C-alpha cells in the first residue's frame, strides 16, 4: 500500500493514496519511480539497509523512495554494501545494548533531471555513523577501539570509492568543512557518551 505524506492541510498522519493516479503533491515533494526509469549510471541505494533489519516486514519497509539515494552501481554493490555488512556483523557480535545508526549524504549540486526539471540530488559522498554505549568490553582491542562510536565516509563513484572508517568527530569535521551545516553539528547527543545518544526531549518519544 502506498501512503501520502504531502497533504499540507492534513492532520499529520499518513493517508492512503487514492487508487489509479499519482497525486501531484506526492511528486512535488519526493522522488518517484519515473525519476530513475531512464537513468543508466545510478541505481537506488539504501540509506537504512535492508540487511540491518530483523524481520521481512521491516526489510520490505526499507524499499521506499524516501530511503534511497542515487548511487553508482559499482559503489552500491561493492564497497558500500561490504561496509554495511561489516557493521551488521560488528554490532551483532559486540554491541550488547541498543545500537543507533545515522546515515547521510553530501551533495554538490548535481541532479537527476526529468522533463527539464531537477528531480533528485546525486550524492557526491555517502557517510554513516553508529553509537553503542553498551558493548563487550572483553572483546579484542582492535574491536574495542571501534566503540562507543565510529563512522565512515566514501565517494559515490565508479572508481576510488573505498570506504574510509574514522571517528565520529573526524566525520563531523569533514561535514562542517564541506557542507553548509551548523558548526556545532553533533551527530549523536553528548558525543555518544550518555546512555542514550538522543536529546532529552526525544528520549521519551520513541
């Protein structure tokens, strides 16, 4: 079932899509399949990957167009997929509490165009960071240094697209230097030192 998110005068909840046509507000506010239909270089790359989900229903929910960005095929099925799997294994093996993962992109103005209109921003870089405050402190040293948090950054490119793992603080510096973001940017609340990396006003809402 498809749901409508772009109803300005709605009550804040998703509404079932009218059957038989594409509501124009929907296409005005997000990507649609037609945006990718004639694109050769790019495919739909997950931000929240399906292999990080535990149930078929949760995995299916990751295939929404609001959860994908245009990624070069060689990057998507190569280095980035390998990184996503590496993080899945790492957190399943050594995280003993709740793991929080934030994934994003950095763009430079390149767009997928359709009907002479800019439709979907093409990432130049893809980044991800995780936080787990409860982890196996008896794990090998090479593992312990990757907790409480760690991050990665990679070029969305056909070549020279290796994934560079780094500290979350180093990733934040990269984002501040290359994107128009708040210079006080902090990916995780309290730098993932607190038991919950969420701001206080969010800790009781999820």
